C-alpha cells in the first residue's frame, strides 16, 4: 500500500497532466495556433452558412488565428477533412449521414434537431479524433442555441 504522504505528493503531478485534455489526435488545434489559420470549406448550396462560420471564426480567434475558406467541392471536402488538409466543413448534413462513421458532425447550428434524422440541416463537420476542436465547437453550437 502506497504511503499516504507519497500519494499526496504525487496528486498535483497527476492533476497537472490533465490540464490539456481533451486533445486532438492529429494536432489540429496546435496546427491552427502554429499557422495562424483555420482552414474551412463550405459545401455548395449552403446559403445559410453564416452562423456556423461565425462560431468557427470565434474558435480561430481564441487561438490567435483567422478563418480561411478553402474552395473544394462536395465529397472532396470530406475526404480533405479526413486527410487533414482542411480543419472543418460547413454544410447541410443529416443526423443519419452515411459519413457519420468517418467524421464528427455537430448538432444543428441555429436550429433544433429535426424529427426526421434523414433531413439535412446546417452542421459543422470535424475530423474524427480531434477531440479538443470537437468539444469546443460542440459547446459553441450548444451555447448559440440558447
């Protein structure tokens, strides 16, 4: 049994290791901070992208970066997201999207979740495993709904 004094001495060390959680598996947030740029694609036929772009612009600003829109079309954007060539995709996605296993979709931006899970609504797509980015943008989406 570990002596009580030793456990007390190790507690601050153990807690300090939790400061940076959650982390991005591929380092997206660190890359945004290092380059000063957050790369975002907006899918065609997304005329209502402004609220999602405002949330991402705010995230970028918190990391001393600016938002840069990347021109890429349709499914290429989602492949680029998976490959880490862009940091987020704004577009209309259904909750039951076939991409759901490959990317992380936010809750609907600026509206409630539709009853029909097949109805596409404005969402932010992030690369799977980028947990800091996913958590921060999910919180921003939830906060904007209030």
